[in-house]
């Protein structure tokens, strides 16, 4: 399991209501990391990039977060494209909710 970085937790706090934050963090931790296709447990940078993408696309809506995590399990590249993080490997770092 790939732990959530402080940057990921910060974005969760910015996007989600206090009541939804624990659920959002749990979803990211358990279902949006090394459970994704081709993401290995030592590839923290890739996991964070995908996590930022699903967070951005969710716009703070827990159901949308769940939907985009499911999409990432089909092909996380599509999620990166939709979030506009596909062109550069560090594009997600510039995103602030």
C-alpha cells in the first residue's frame, strides 16, 4: 500500500468537507495506488500523479472521486488526460484546488 503524501492530504482537505475527508483519504489509500494497473508499490510519484488527477476531476464530490478511481482502474492514462496532467510528468504539482 502506498501511503498518502502530505501534498495529497492537503488537497483532500482543500476539496472535501470535513465529514468526507476520512472517506476520501481511505479510498485513495486503499483503491488508488498500487492496486492500479502497472503501478508498483515503490512508485509513489506515479500514484501521487494519478491521485491528484482523480482529486481534481472529483471537484470535492465523493461520488465523483469514486467514479474517477474506477476509471483509473480501467486506464489511468485517460484520467491523466482528462485532468490535463498527461503532457508533463510534473504538471500535477502545479495544480492547487
